């Protein structure tokens, strides 16, 4: 029998207690050792007899933890995913409480990772524990992926999971990002590149006119930002338009030399009607125009950094359907949303794995100061995910 989280105060307290332990183990991406936060999870899972194992990248570094609950009947596997690494603290002096507080004040769980996504990780571990006791009655299986390489943008835990030949390939993934009013069923993709613009170096005081790499790069930025992008494609059902941003500009040093190289970073958010190929073609046209208009000793170089496809699930596709239906059955008015920022759902979409990428408790300060998660809605959110998982597993 699965516990009724709405009426089970000890279960509620247990989820919050585990989340507090996780928050009190700093796990800032690229800064902290992930061993302690993984150890907290491993101790909790081991005490309850849940099968789990660490995931490692190609260099042997730990990038996640995988819990696997195998059902007693043949069927598809589904995955709950939450990251347990976090964003940096930023200016700690600006916080009104310690970033690794883990305290509960006025119904808010406080500290870095409370919202994104240590509370979700604690909740998913408890859902797995409840299913473990009745696994023989379920079809397929449930995996819980706890990623410690998410905030780096590398998504090493997810990559290691999908590359693991011993792990069942998931039919779909539900990612525990926070936010109570929406189930994120899609997101724009991205096309990212670094562009090196060249010129002849010269002395800034020379009597000869010199077009520096910075001037050429500035012209390229203008050409890119003036390029026409299509609007939202109503025919495809994808509600957002593509977007191009210049996100970095580096070149030169000191005052007396006009530089021979300047680098800029380009981020293009893509849609089904304007995909990575279209983004590449747009940037290539701007580069060709620059080199024709303002020739240089070397042609401008485009180095591709990342390409992720856009994705969007229909509301009747799984696992979106199960999650939206479960929310409605719990009395929530939740809308399906396509997000502007990309997320791990885009990585999964590239592997043809459908995903939802957000439904959880209300929050404040995500990636900013005074991050906190509201706990009054936790029983309802837990019940929604539990109901959705049972629906998918035939429980």
C-alpha cells in the first residue's frame, strides 16, 4: 500500500529532513566535492534497502546516482530526475541567512538547492521507497536519476545514465524543477558557437588607418543582430519564436595595440520552424558578408559549441499526460508550458526520449540570493508525482 502523503505527517517530515541534510552539504557545480552529498543519499537509500549505484563519466569522476526499482511484470521504464548539484552562492553577504542553512522558517525551506532541486530529489527518493515495497505488482520499472553534473551544463549524470548498457532505456522522464502552476512540456533548442574575427595588428598611434579585429567583430555583431528571424510558427503549435543573442565579446589588451583577433559567443534559441541548420546558415551568411565587406588576412572562423533540438510534447503524450492528469485529479489548475530557456529535456529530446521539465513547489531566489522553497504545497506535489508514476507503471 502506497502511503497517503497528504495525511502522513511523518512522511512529510522525512522528505523535508532529507532535503535539509542535502542542503547542508554544499554541492556547488565546479566548486564543491560531490562525495558528501552523494554519501547522504547513499546512506538514506541503503538504510531502506533500495538498489542504487553511482554513475561516472569517462574520466571516472562521479556524476550521479541511479536508483532502479524493477517491476514484477514486463513494461516500459520511466524516470524521475532531479539534480543535487547547485548554482554558486554568489555574494554570501547579500543573503539574509546562510546559503547552506537548511532551516525551515515560516513554512519555507531555506538554502541553496531548496528549490533547484534538492527537495525534489528527497521527494523522488521517498516515492521510490514506497514503490519498492510493492514492486512485484508493477509493470516495467522506475529509475530515479540524481545528477551532480547538471548546473555545469554538462548533464554528465544524464549522459552516463543513457550510455550505461545495464540501465533500461526510459520511455520518458519527469524532471523535478520547481513551480506549481505549470508542467513544462517543451523548450526552445539552442545553437551555440564561438566566432574568431581576425585583422592585422597595428599601433594605435600609427599614421596608417588600421581596421582592428574589435571593429570587425563589432560590425559582425551588428550584422547578426539586424538579421531577420521568423516569428512564432502557429502552424507547428510551438508558441515561441527563435532568438539570437551575443553573449560574450573578448579582444585586445592595453591601449597601444589594435588587436589582430577578437572572439564573440553567439547563442541562438531554436524552434521547430528555425532549427540548428537555420541558425548555422544565418550566422554563416553574416560572416561571409563581413569578410566581403571588410577583408582581413584570415577568414572569420566559426567553432560550433553545442546544438540541442527544441522539443514539445502534446498534452496527450506520456509522461506529460500522466503528470497533467494527476495534477487535475489533485485539484490543481495547471497549464502546459513551453519554456524559453533550454533544459535537460532538450538533451533527452536529442535521444528521442520525451520529458517534462518542471512541476514542483513554489519557490523564490532560484540561482539568486535567499533561495527557498514553500512547503505547504509539498504534500500535493508529492501526491501528483506519486499518482503519475503509479499510472505509468500500472500500480
